[in-house]
C-alpha cells in the first residue's frame, strides 16, 4: 500500500511521511517532491514538506493520505495591493510605498515564510510588521535582532501595528514570559532557547540575518533549532548577495531545505571557493545569475535605484540607542536638575551668563555619548556590511577617535586635528577609493564646504546646537551630482538629553522655516527652552 501521513519528528519538524513498495516509477515521482528526503537508519521511508502541492501530487499518484494531510491548505493568494493601505494597515496616517505593499504581498503569498532582502533604508521592518498585523493568529512572535536594534524594533511595532503586549528580553538568565511579542538579541538567544520553545511561538522574525552566517556560532545553532518549531519565518537582510552569497545560505536552508543540496555544494557553486593553505575561503561570489534565479522562490529584493521615484529626496530615520551606563546617566541627570533649580530660573536664563549651564549640559552629553558607543559601533559595522558608504558626524573628539580606532583600515576623518592641506586628500580618498567606506567628521570642521557625494547615507552620532548645522552637514552628501536619494540616520540615546535636543532642534527648524515663509513665529533660544523643559 502507498501511504502519505502527517509526521512530527522529536525535533519538532513537521513532514509528510511517505511509504510505498519499491518501484522505479514511484521512486522517480517522489524524488520530484519539494523537500523530499530519504531515511534509512531505523526504518526505510521518504519525507517531504507538508505542502498542498505535495499532497495533490501524491493523491494523483495513487497514495492514500491521512485526514491531517488533507487539511493542509494551499499558499495564501495574493492580496490586492490597494487593500493593504485601506483595510490592513494599522496606521493609515503613515503611507506605504507601492514596493512595500508588493513585499507584504510576497510574504503573504508564501504563507509567511520568506526573505525580505531590500536595500538598507527601504522599510523591511514595516513590511514584516504589517504582515503580523494582518495575521493576529500568529502569536506569540519571536523577533531576533542585533542588540543595537532592540529598542528600534519596539518603536517600530508601536508605529506600524496595534500590538501592545511587547517585551524586550535582556540578560542570559531566562525567566517565564507571557508577552505576545518577544524581542531578543542574537547574543543571548542560546540561553533563552528552552523558554522560547516552551512558549510555542507561531512566528519568527530574524533581522539582519547575516548574523547567522557562521555555522559554528552558538547563535546560528540556536536560530536553526528554534526554527524547527515554527511554521512562519520571515528573515530580513539588506546585505548584497552579489558580494557575499555565503551569508544567505543558512536563511535559505531554514526556509526551504530543498533549494540547495547542502552547505558544501552551495559554497563551491556560488562562493568562488579558494584554498588559502589552511582551509577554504568562501567569501567570494560566483554563478550569481543562477543563484538569483533560485532565490526568487523565497526572497524579494529591491534596490534603492529601482524605487527612486517613490522616495523623497531626504529620508530621516531616528535610531534609538540603549545606554550601557544608564545608572550613571540617570544620577547625573538628577544632579543636573537639582543644580538647575538652585542656580537658574527660566526667567533669568536668557539674561545671565549661560556658561555654567552649558558646562553642566556638556557633562550629560558626554555621559550619554560614552554609554551608547558600544551599540553605535555595532550599528555602523552592520551598515558597512551592506557595501554602501557612510558619512558620520559627531562633536566630541573621543567619539571620533573611537570610531577611527575601530574602522581605521576603511575610514578617513576630518576634525580639528587634521591640517588644512590634508583635508582634501581625505575627501578625495572617500570619493574615489572603494576600500574607504566610512567618513568620520566633526560637525564644525567638516560640516561645510565639502562634497561627499560618494555616499548617500549620513549618520549623526551627536547633534549640534542649531538646526542649520544639521542641514549643512547632511548637505555634504545631498549636493549637485548626487544621483541617489539621501538617508539621514540619527543615532540618539533613548530617553536622554539627546532626544530632548533633537526635539527642540526640530521645533526650531520649523520656526526658521516659518520666518523664511513669512509667517509669524515666537522664537526662544534652544538653551533657554531646554532648561525650561527640565525645570
């Protein structure tokens, strides 16, 4: 008798178990099934993915299927793109671009098992989250991200969905969780694995999925194990497949193991393998058109150049950063507030010398800058893996020095320590040398007069005191000759004086625009407003 039954392995992996008397005709048929695999260690049988297409084929070939197999549904049909913005989008005040709607449709059509591989800055997070909003039955949800992006994901969830029961997991000592959405970083995932599996999650999102490129890493093993218990998996990656195909293998293998035979054959076919005398180097790329063709079944990828018409000239992105010295900062902030109440009244702030207040504020700014540097470095390193160039602006010397120390072999800088005759050399290297991907500049020294159009991305690590300085600095990239849309990232410490300054700068920018447009305004100095805000 030829049978096809639903089967679950001890690992949690769900398959169709196929048994039939040996004959060449059925053997060739079964070998064409998606995800087919032969098992012969204990008893001899075949397995395949539990898909509606596989079940339909088996029935056509005369296999008797079980009731559970008959319940397997076909992939969800594509949703009309226009419906996403009206019926399915949580916040209609934040419009989706057409390419984002197409991305959501792609994930929906694959029943929530896909890679969104859009360029950095094109809104992969929004697409994944709106798919979750569309499917409230997919709870609990595990979201695995780099540590530097946990807070940002929390904010994006509140922005794009109606989900309120969200918890950020920290530390390597797990505890019982009840929240419907759990955000965890890759580094601590192995410690939390038993608890997360206990929650029986319905969906998994893995951001910056190149974090699981190393098969020997514990976080890679943890993601692979967790994936076996979850039917709906969305991976996000902006890393160009053309440069490092090996980084996509594990994600593709998790989503569709039948797509490639195994790691070794994938690496030798698509990674231009080289033996360096010690072992194999799989960091290259080969047979890219063929690889792209194969990945079409699980990945959607759009480049910035392909969607330029849909994007505004400047795209502002706020990236909240977690402090590693939060206790030190909160104590200093409390001391500043006490000092302010004793030494300054809001009414006297404009008239009296503000030097003492600026000195106190400078202490807060430096503590915040030091406390966020760990995650700032991670964010920049992750960005540079996209292959794009980046311009970074800061104000403190120690911030610039730390970045140059870490990225010394791929960065140039301009600050007060760089002689005038060497500044143009630094600009020229950034503009023309493909190995120099990072420009680090002091806002005062490098914020005017330079042309840095080799990049279309700017990141502010620290903010100046005027909105004009922010605009002038970002315009080093947004200049004549820039053929791409510009993305401006603000990497600011969460719930600190940095966020307050950013908010006040934005308000002051609107005041300036009001003056230029001829409307009446009522302006206060930024320092006065900041002090008044604290009091």
